[in-house]
C-alpha cells in the first residue's frame, strides 16, 4: 500500500472523530454511493468512465465498487501528461483491472490499445499488491513480483533481454518473499519481508539508492538500510520507514524531496532531517509527507504550486509540520497537486487546479488563505472514502 503500519493510531483517531460527531455517519449515509470516483484529465480514458472527457467533479469509475477494491494505483504523466495516464485496480479477490493509456502495454492485456473502461487483466490472480509507475506496473503474487509495460530502462527486471514493451505480466528475476512494491518513473522498488529493499531500472538521480551509475536489469539490494517496514515511491525518489519510526530517503532531490536540508541528489539512503515518531509515509510525484505519532502531518519537497499546503509556494528541503491538518488517512499527488483522504470520509486537495485535478468543480487553484484544511473539497464528510491516488506525474485523481 506504500504507507505504514500504525493501525492503532488510525483506529484511535477515527474513534475520537466518531465520538465527537456521533451523527456524522448517519447524516452522510443517505448521500453515499458504492463506486470508486475519479476526476481531472481524461484524454486517454484514465478516469475509467467510458469517455475521454475531462471531469471537474468526482465521477463513478465504471463497474468498480469501493468494497471490491483492495488497492488502486494511477500511472503515467510527464511532459505529455495527457497522452499516457492510466490506472490499475487490485480487487479483493486477487484479480486486477486496468484502463486508460496502453501505449507501452501498461494495461497488461496483450495489446497496446487504450481503453476508457476497466477490464480484467487476463490470467492474473492471487495478487496481493499492485503499483503503477510512469509507464509500467508491478504486482506481488505469492511473494514474487510480476511486471509489465515499458522496459526501456530495464524497469521490468527480467534479467533476460530488453524487449520493449511487455504487454502481459512476466516474472521479475530472483526476488521472493516480497511484501510490497513501488513503481516510479522508469524504476522499480520492492520491500521484502526481512526488511530489506531492492531496486532495479533507471539509475538517474540516484533513484536506485545503490550508488549505481548504470541502469539495473535485475534487482539489487539497497545498502546501509535494514528493518524497513514501509516504502513510498515518487517519480524519482524513495522514502523508507524503518522499525525505529524514522525515515530514510534517496533519489532526486532538486526540490528537496529527500528532506535532508540539501538539493543534491542522494544516490544512497540518507536520514530525513528533524523527524522521528513517524506513523505513516507518503510520496507524491516530487514531494513527501509523513503522518506523525501525534496525528499531525509534515511535508517537504516541491511546493511551487502550493502542493505542500504550508501556505507558501517555496520548496522545502526539510519537513514542515502542517498543524492545521489532522486526521489524514491517505495522501497522493501528481504533477502539481495533492489530495488527502481524511478520517471523516472527506477528500480535500490543494495545489494547482487548471484542469480540475482537485475535483471541487472549479479550475481555481487554492491560495495561501485557503491552505488545508481550506475550502477545496472533492468529496464531503461521510462519503465512505478511505483512500486516494493520482496518476503518477499527471493530473487525474481517484478516491476509493
């Protein structure tokens, strides 16, 4: 799921909210519906509603109910953001559905034809985790990793050849006992049950964490880091939450997303400065967030579009605590915006909004005066939503 661990904290926060507002769920129940929701850019059908028309407010993804979904992951984006955004949904029965752009075979259906509605990835079952990157997808089945899509930077980890693309799932070489995966921009990350982290694919900006200066076509262990309990993977940086509740990070750092009071790329793991007692971690495209044990939220990294929500548009090279935003259950972010699912069932957003990526029915970006918890609300309290995701570096949002 790319975040951690402290379910007890979440339960406590949720219980406290329920006690403080006992009628909230009853009020909201009548207004809820069962569907996964999506909004923003949709040129390749990545919103999964059968059309290629942009959506300013959350629209239902065709035929997928929240109760059926274990994990949803959005992929694609970049300079041609509208051209390759897509999504994959892992259902609770272990099957996977995919939709959107398919230019590099990232839908895993044996073709390179895009589709604007979810369809099952044939022959894939027993999956426990899934992650969509810029142009490829990773899945965990029985502790092994499967991959499909672009292999231009060896991000599929086949170790055999550089066939490009792979239109159906293939095994990643060597790894077993994997409990989570994260697909970034042209690279891949796996967390094993023994607390070690393994990477492969593009080396640029130090994103492999191994100090390598060449693309890796097979998984390699990240040195100097152990007892990792959770990973979170951005476009080209990685966060790892360790058993002592601190964060290690590596990769691109031009916007401060590694959080070590520097803008130099980190080719090996470094400590995120000034943070301990961390409960959960989240990586957006070029920013980072952590929920602390006291329920507060800290953010760092790219902030040119106010996507950190700290009331400024200055990049942050060390974490800034956002005291006014609590009850965060999930965070995701694309090219220039951030979404959060709160424990009252609402979804809020901040950052850029030119293509309605905040899902509030407008194309107006928040200002410093509307920093979180602000007024940019995609879904109201009581909606039943517990998770959000976005396309990797694009401008489409999802809630489930």
